């Protein structure tokens, strides 16, 4: 496997090294590091950066690209629409005419795909927030129930110990009275 340092990878992608570091941080890309903490890039990493650069050149923002990423890998994004140019011959010179219907369909597909990714990401974030709120609510309720149960058990234990104490006092009282009488009897 071929490993590149950041300067070599940047040359391959045709960007500055700081751009790769920025994209790595913003897109949370899983770039490997050696024992000294230096980044090293695989051919797959370089290809991913080339795709990111291509999307940036097509006008996508990093936020949109981040939605396309799945576990640091790019999901399939429709390619840049091929602009079909119709050529019309008018008075001895050729003129380019607007983009054909095919290019519009490709743009519509790309927009639809991006919207789907945006909706997926939004749902994922909302689900995470909902799960967090539910977790907090369940933990609070369980804590309340455990405290209530402990209080009931303490009250039961207190009554139990009071009854045991009363029984011990009743049982020891006649013995103590008898011994007191015996002491008085011997003194006289």
C-alpha cells in the first residue's frame, strides 16, 4: 500500500497542505497518523480529496459535502451534468444554444439527491436529540421511582425495628422487675 505525507498528498490533489487539514477537520475525515502524530494518506484518501475538490469546484459547500459523507467515505453523488450543446448553423457561423433538456434533468436529479441527503441528516439529528431527551426523561423517572422505593423500605424497616424494640423491652421488663425484687429480698 502506498502512503503519502501531507505535502505529497496535497500535490496529488493540487491544493495546499492547509486545505487538506481544513477539509479533514471540517468533514471529520478519518485520516491515519503515524507514531509521531504525522498524517499519512492512502491512495483512497487522495481519491476522496480529489472528489471533494471536484464537488467544491461544482459549487458545493463543505456543509453539503459533509452530508454526503458516510463514515468518512463519500456517498455516490451524480456526476456533473454533461452540458449537451446544440450547434445551429446561422449565416456562416456556428452559435452555441442553451443547455438541452438532458442537462436540466441531471441538475434536477442532483438537487433531488442533495435534498434527500439533507432530509436524512436532519432526521438523524432530530432522532439523536429525541433519543437524548427520552433517555434523560427515563433516567429522571427511574431515579424518582428508586428514591420512592427506598423511602418506603426505610419506613417499613423503621416500623419493623420499632416493633422488635417494643418486644424486647416487654420481654426484658418482667425479668428486670423480678431481679429487682430478688435484690430487695436479700438486702433485708
